C-alpha cells in the first residue's frame, strides 16, 4: 500500500544468479527465484514539539541487485502518501550517516564532514 508509484526501481537488466533478463518490477527472478533486490525500510516519527505537516520520514535502503542500483531513498510522508523524495548514492548515504551521528559521544571525529554544500538562503 505504501509502495506508491514514486518507489519505482530502476532497471535490473539481468538476474545476478542465472543471468536471465528480468524486469525492474520483479523482486524475485521469475526464472530461478533468486532475490533481485534487498530492501530495508524504516519509518521515523517527527519531533513531537516542533510543528510540521509531515507524518513521517521513510528511509528505504536498496542493498541488493546490481551495485550501480544501490541507493537510499528518503521520503517525506504526509497522511498516506509521499510528498517528496530523494535518492542518495552509497557515498552520500555514508556521509549522511556520519553527519547524523556527529557529536554523539563527545565531539567531532571527522573534520571532512564540515565541507558541505552551501546552505540555501533561509526565509
Ligand atoms: Zn535468476
């Protein structure tokens, strides 16, 4: 139900197990039944004391299939649909992970994470 049209995956040209052609909509190879992608999904609740319209942040990690197709998809959910989404490649996913845990346990461990894109001008 929550897998809406924005969650369409990219093409998986061949099964990594039997090398038969498969379609991107298949989660399992129709020829040999091998899993074509591995997907982890977690929902995160918004801060209860800070106003916002979003109901949840959904993070989907696509770990299987062709290495070039691996990514993390972040989507903002309002009621029962995603209102916006972005996909991060594995390098950006790791950078986000470091950023989110930075400062926990007493301070920075990686100065490189301070080099980010310029912030957009605020309202
Ligand atoms: Zn197969």
